[in-house]
């Protein structure tokens, strides 16, 4: 206001207008601030959910998936031509269809996750299906 004496610095003026400090003090209840709930509707504690355990699981699944994908992709034409007795043109076509389907399935997974199951149940259920299919291939051919 004009005519009033200004005694504080610019930093003091800014700090008095801030609603929360830059480094917030930890809550005693440690609950998620966004209103998240668990499967039973109870408030979620931040210290017990997510974090590196979930991240390491997803990273491990992605590494295994990439190894399986490129392991299959590198040998698929040879398998289709030698074992399945397809022509080279048919084998190349089938490999392209397989690669295209594998590239489009994440869009289907995103739709299921957003519309029906949620991201964690979608990751969990698709990982179980993937594991069962890989084990069935291993046991059948092994």
C-alpha cells in the first residue's frame, strides 16, 4: 500500500505468501495425499506401497520380455522355413504379422488397464499369462 513503510525483504514477502514449505515435514500418519485407497477402501500409506519393489518387478518383467521377444524374432524365419516347411515369402509375411501384433498389443493393454482392470492388475494378469505361455512352450519343446 502506498504510504506504508516496507520493512521486510523481497524473500520475506515471498515466504509469507507461500502456503507450503519447499521441503515439507513428514506427516505423522504418512498417508497418500491424493486420496488413494487400497482394495478394501482404506487410505494408502506411502511408505508401504509402490517404491522400488514394484519398480524392480516391472523392470525384471520387461527385461525377460525383451529377451524372449528378440530370441524368438531372431530364429522365427529359420523355424518357419525348416521345421514348418513354409516358403521364405510366407515365413517373412508371418514374422511381420507376428511383429505387428506384438507392437499393437500394448494399445490393447492400455485400453484394458484404463477401462477395466487398472494398471497394476493389468500388469500382473498379463505377466501371469505371458509366464504360463512361455512355460508351456518350454515344457512342450524341452
